[in-house]
């Protein structure tokens, strides 16, 4: 990960005009926190995106963090120097139409990538567990004064949530969390309790219970798969299934003709050969749509029947060998 090139790209782009920092359309804490934190380092940068998740929305409000919500076809600034995209493995994952002929810079930590880069574009990709981890490294080196308590909270929240409360953390991500807290003027335990306290409504609880009541546990090749379908909160449902012992959890959703699959796997499965991001990418090659993510957390979306999408994923899982089974 060449941070010097990133600093040079930002300096050149902001000298030409405004530079939107575009968050991936999933709107989770990692993508929103990364966009806002990076944008705070330069007056020529502006954090924006299509969606803001529940936790990110609450933290933005509490911390008074500036973030502009965009339409699918936004009106970009007349004088634009470039666009920075954070935490999106493909242009389609931004949810917006990018301006034509404008240099782009993609900052992402996903294992899969479907971007096409031109001569003046830049890809910043690192072996990190969250994009906020990469943004912190950049700010710590090139704009340390930007690291206020508010920015540190945004970065830490993105790191905590994208590692599944550190269940998928490694040495570098744990070290990054310690560095974010070094010099911070807030209590870690209280902050963690705050971000883990989500406003789950009675309707949300009912939807989760219904999704769990529809669960099916099957053997797909060498793997145990627990799958169900849900109307909302697919990631939370999948996380519950993993906590209940599923080797792979799959939650599907269909709305307006589009199917979305959300998958989760514990560390024991990823160490044994599961890489959900690559599996979802393979699903996209087979079924169309878009897919990708991490080894233990990934998703796919496309216009097909829900059962067809589930079946295609199950077939891919069945053909995935367990490494411990190999002689």
C-alpha cells in the first residue's frame, strides 16, 4: 500500500477542483467512517454516498459528522478534480453514475476487485481488515492533526464492526486499534458498549425471529450450511447462525425482482478453505449481478429467482474442498 502515491494523487486532484469522497452504497460503518475521516483531512474533499446504515447514521448525528447523501445520478461539482471511492470492490457497488473522464482513486481492502483503471487513476489496496485501518495509516502519516476524538471514533467503529467485533481481526488490525486509541480522550469500553447498543424495534425482532424459524441445516459437500431468507437485517441473522455453530451461514432476500445473498463464516471455516468473497465473485460470473467481499463475510446481488441464487451458491460451496481433507 503506497501512501505516498495517495498523498500525491490527492494533492494534484484537489488542485484541479473539488474531490468527492464516495462511500460504497452498503452504507456500513467502515465505508461511511472511512469517507468522513479521509474528507476531514483536506477542505477540497467532501464525504458523500447513496446510503447510510443505522449505526453510521447515529454516529454521524452524535458526532456532527458531515456527509452528503446522493441520488443515483448526482449533480457533480462543475469543477471536479477527481473522485475517491472508498470500500467498494466495483463501480456498481457505489450505487451512482460516476462522472465521465474524471480521474478516480479507489481505496479498498476487499480481496476481490472489478475496477478498470486508466492512466491517471490510482488503486490503493492493502492487506487490512477494514478500510478505516488504511485511512488511519494515511492520516497518521500525512495529516495527524486530523485525528480528533470524533475522527478516531469513526475509524475505530469501522474497524470494530468490519472485523465482527474483532472476531476476524489479525495482528495488524489489533495494533491499529491500539494506535487509534493512543492519544484519544475517550474510554474504549464505554464507546464499544455504545456502538453495540443498536435500536432494535419490535418489528425488527419479529423479522429476525421469522427468519430464524425458516432455517434449514444441510450438508453441502464437506460443509454444514444453515440457510434461510429474511426481509431485513440479513447480516445480523447470518451472524446469529454462525454463533449457533453453522460452518457457513447464508441469508437470502428478494425484492422487486432482485435477489441478495448475504453469507458469513467463522474463522475455523476460512482457515479450512472457505473464502466467501471469491465464492460470491464466482457466483456473479455464473449468474450475472455483482458479488464479492471478505473470506468470512461477503454478498451477492442480481436479478434472478431467490431459489436459483441459493442453489447456485450451494453448488459452489459443495465443490469447495476442505483443506484438512486434502492429502
